[in-house]
C-alpha cells in the first residue's frame, strides 16, 4: 500500500506548506524501513501497539502540531490539487470543522466508493448511507455530486478536521477499535453545533476493504456493534430507549436475512455484536456528555425500508 499510494501524496502535496507523517500502527513488516529509505522528508510516528484505527490516530496525533489534520488511509490515491478546495473552505468558513472529498473506487474509477462516497448520513435508527452509496449499491459518478454541501458524517478514509476540534472531542472513541468511529466523532461535533461538509471539487480514489473485506464477519460485528454505541452516546434523551429497542429488532431481521442467504457467520457476528453491546452499555451510557443532543440527526426515517422494501437504489430517490 505504501509503495503504491504514498507517491501520489508526495507528488501532489506542497512540502513548503504541509508536513507528511506516516503513523505506523505497530506494524510487523518493513514499512518503516521503506519510508525512511524512499522518503526521508516524511516524518514517522511509531505507535507501540496496534489499538486499531481509533487509538492509532489518537496516539499518533499527539505528536503532530498543526491547525488542520488530513487523515488519509494507506489505500488512498490523491489527485493533483486535492488539498486546495478543502483548505479554502476551512479558511473561509469558521464553523466548518470537518470535511470529506469525493471518494471514488480505485478499482473502478467512475464509481463511488463504499466508504464515504459523496458524504454520509444516518437514518432514524442509526443505519449509515451516503450520497452515491446506499448499502452495497454504488452509483456511477456523472458529476451529480460535484457540489459542496453540509453532510452528517465524513469518511475516515480521507478525513479533514481542525485539530482544535479533534482534541476538544478527545479524538476517536477507542472502544470502537475500527469502523464507524468517524460517525460517532462527527455526531459529537454536530452536538457542539459544528458544521461538517462534503467538498466535491476534489477527488481521491480508495481501494476499500484493504484491512477487512466486506465479506468478513469481523466487519459485520464491528459495524453493528459500533452503530449501537453511537446511538447510545448521542441520541436525544427522549429518543434513546425507543430507538435502541427498535434498532435491536431491526438487527434481528438483518440476522434472519443472513440465515436465508446462507451466511451463518454473519448471523453469529450480529449475535456477538449485541452481546458486546450489552457488555459495554454501562460504559457507553457514562460517555453521554453534557452537551445538548440535537434531535435533527436524520432526514430519512428508514433507509432499510426504502432500500429493501421499496427498492430505492439511488440517493436522490430517497429524498422524494
């Protein structure tokens, strides 16, 4: 990944105005030696253990002094001028705290990529979807999302955030380990009335699934469990119990769907996700901070209903 994708970041980033770091999450290969030899200008941060995406960034960013963090996965290819529209937006909009670029599929560059596409949202029950991606349905990029607009969450695959906001929020929740910790961080930022934006005038390409393939039950476990974590931490008080109960029922239907599809490992992953959720529930309830919980966290009541029952496959059709 470093050999393939680090060159684009080096080529299209101005060393006079940015610093490039490789955060090594306790790797066991020769990644550090490769970077030191091939890119001596790049600074290396070596974490002592692999605590996942969340802890990996939290630990590494303690060593980075800058106004804006650009968190970029190792399987991201950036394009010429990729930083300019983002920096301009942050400089011109004082309340904009987090930004995501357009994310296309590196394997099929005219398609949006699963992890973020053209900016993310959640429905009433916490299920995530994107402009350009509903569940596994990916839209073709025909410039329909070349705009700049407010979104609910930005993808961690390529994630810009003001450092002051990142530290005010105490970074990513390390109990998530990986998957959906950026949704939680964005929701917490929203609860502080911060703006999160998608800027479609800059594009990156993402391999996707380079760490965990979509078919891996571990991904199912993390996505289902961590989504429940976010609901408990961030829902308004009057919605907490009814939404959590409804969500648990909907997850049950998802488990039955996996059984029908002869995917028992994913059914078991959901059971494990719920068990882990109950185990962590007291801890997550304590994390409900005193900032006001905003009721306006969704625009679509149920993306599950619209996709699986009504057969809606494109983002624009959700809004009609």
